C-alpha cells in the first residue's frame, strides 16, 4: 500500500516557523498489506522517502507505528529522525538530499486485531515548537487465517495410556523325566520327584479351581545330540510315548479330563547350547564357537568330540540332563468379568488392582464416570503416571486446557521420558500458544501412539514455518493442514484437503470460504459461509470482521448470510 502524506506535511509547515521544520515521509509503502499474523506476532515493514529540502536542519520527528482495533491499540517501537543541526540523537536526514524512511513494526497479536488498521503517529518539533499531527492510516489489517490452526482435541487427538489388563493370564509349569543313556525306561525316582509332584498338584488345581482352566498339556521327548541320529530319533520317540502313557494314566486316576499333545526332538542342540551357555565349564566359549561354525549335526558332534579335554566334562555334566521327556502344563487364569469389574469400580475400587481399575474406565462412555475412576486410581496408586495422563486427556478433550496441563505435568514427574505423556503435554502447550514449551515436549515424543506428524504440522503452522508444516503434514487431511496450504497459497491442494477431512465441521467450511475468496470464487464463498454458519453461529461475527472477505462485505448475499 502506498499513501502520499503531502497534505500532512503542508499542515506541519504552516504550523511551524518559516525557517523550516520536519515533515513526514512521502509515498509510504507497507509490506505486507493488509497485515498478517505469523506465529503470535504481526510484523510489517514500512518504507518511504523524505523529500529533498523539506527536513529542517534543526527539526526532530518521532514516528510511532500504531495498530488500532476495537477496544484498544498497540504501539510498536518509535524511531526518531533528526535534522543535520539538531542536538538530539536520532537518524539524521539530509535537508538538501532528503532520505529514505524504513521501519519494522512488530505487535503481539490479540484476537481483536482481526479487524484493525495500521497508523503512523508523528510528533514534529523545531526548537521549542512542537506539533502533534493526527494519526495517519497506512494499511488495513490483520489477516488472521493462520489462527484457524488450533490445537484442539478435534485436530490433535490426545493419547490415552492404556491399562495392561488381561482377562486370561497364562501360567506354565514344567517337569522333566530323565532317562539313562540310550534308554527309555521310566525310573521310579524320576516319577516321584518334587517336580512331578508339583506338576500333578498344578493340574489338579487348574481342573478344580473356578477361575482356572487347563489350556494345554504337552509331552515332548528328547535325546542328547551325541550318537547316531537314527538311534536318537527312536529314543526320543520312545521316551515321549512312555511318558505320555504314564501321564494319561495319572490323569485318569485323578479324574482330570485333558488332551495331551506330543512332539519329539531327536537331537537337542538347542538345549545343549543353552546348557553350555549357563555352565562354568572351561573352554565353553570354544564349544559355543563350534556350534556357530557348523550346522551339520554329525560335523558338530565330531568337532566337539575332538576337544577331548572338555568333552568328558560335557558328557558328565551336560548331556545327561538332555536325555528326557518334558511335561508342560499351560494353565489359564481367568480374571474378573466386565460386569464384576464395573461393579467393583463403583462400590469397592480397593478390591481391584491398578490395571483392572484403569480397564474399568474403558467400560463406560460417560466422561464423568471415567474421570471418577481415573481420580480413584490417582488416589489409590499415586505413583502410577497413567491415571494423571488420562485425567489430563479428559480435561483436554473437554477444552479445559489449564487443568489438562497440570495433570500432564504430574504424569511427567512420574514418567518424564514417556512418549505419550510428552505428546499430550506438547499439544496442550500448543493449545495455550506456549509454542516453545510445546516444541520441547514434542521433541521427546518419538514413539508415541499419537499422531506426531499432525502435532508437528500444527506446531510449525502456529509458529509460521509453513514450509516445515507442509513437510510434517504430508498427505494428512485436517483443517490445520489446509490452513498451512492456504498460507502457502497452494489453494488447489487446500481444496482437496478440505474435501477429505474425515469429520468436517464449521472451520472446514469456513476455510473453504477463505479459499473461495482468495481465488475469486464468489459461489464458493457464499455456499461455504452458509454451511459454516449453520454448523456454528459464532462464525457470523468472525466472518464480519475477517479481512479475507473485505471485498464481499457490501454484497447483499453476504450480509443476508451473516445477519
């Protein structure tokens, strides 16, 4: 915008002495015009020229940019220009040659600036005479479309930290029946071992306890990896068969109905390696290196037997334990039903463990009930960060950002490195325009189950880094992604994004109207404004004060939509 201020100069000259005085710069330009909000600031570069032989040698001119809006005004830093013989400090302007006027005006944005005007305020003085000139408008402002990028639960969804409740928890109990070398005879000492007694007791308990059930019974036959493969296969099979028959007989006596699964391992190299790794046998590393170097069983055995000094120890300490049948019981421990958990959460929350109580909150859609349960968790289990995070999530979803931030702060005290809590704290900080803090939190949120791309895109958009926002969003279809496309003047992409928003709301339609205004599509402006107002009546006031629609405000159709 360029504006000649010659008429103001004439007034000043007339009011001051004929020996000359300061005058305002002429042909003032403002960039951008109208003004725009970027991040949390409105910034404008103002330029102009001081005409030749007009700026008195002893004159002083103070210039202050002023952004006026309903209910107030904001002042940027003043600049003082002085004539060549003036005693005050300031930027010197040559009387004979004139000079250039350049000033950057910066204002902290407030929402009322959406409908505002930029003025220059002059105070001219020559000697003891001072003239205050009426403020002169130089630009309209402020385009506030960037502020439509917001951190709300609709745009950046908070992330719950989940319970670890399992309805069925599996327990495994094992017992080994060992055999002598190259034999498959069941020995009484092995059948009466403490391992076997414990296994029988566990089987009986799983069969008779109300909240337990036998999931699986297995019998696996093994042979140690020494000797002929064919012989070892027969041994493993015989050991498995005899152990299975014996177990079936014991189940029948105990009146336990359970199927028995079976399998064999002819040469137990895996067991051999595990036993070697757990042993203190000298040269065990050498033996393990042989296992890694050779995959053929016969070659492995030959190479190990060549280590004559260590092989005798292996034969005495390692191999006997591998000649066995392994009996494996898998028991299902069945937890409380949903009905039981819900009832206890209401009537006796102390009867539930932390994961059961957190799970109870997932059984209701009522936000008040959820809040009650999470509060109970925070009181009963105060060192568990999850309750505080989930309380913050509920507050954020309800739009209570201040309480959300306090809850996330408590969660971070207990789990400072948790990516989900950092993600939530970051989007809550964004919601209060605390962008520096938001960036710190989101920088620690790698690995979150939340949509970090959307959060970072929103952050960059709110900071005014639209190029970085474009990269972060990728192909995400959200209102905030469309905002950065509009600000990047990629209107075709913005149209496509807005058409793909999963749950379009009033802001979606409003942004489509902005795209229409910027592309001179009158029908798109009116159709989408009408839709925006239908979805949210508060959009009427916003549109009336929005400079994006300045050229439409005199139209009857525009006024009819917003009346």
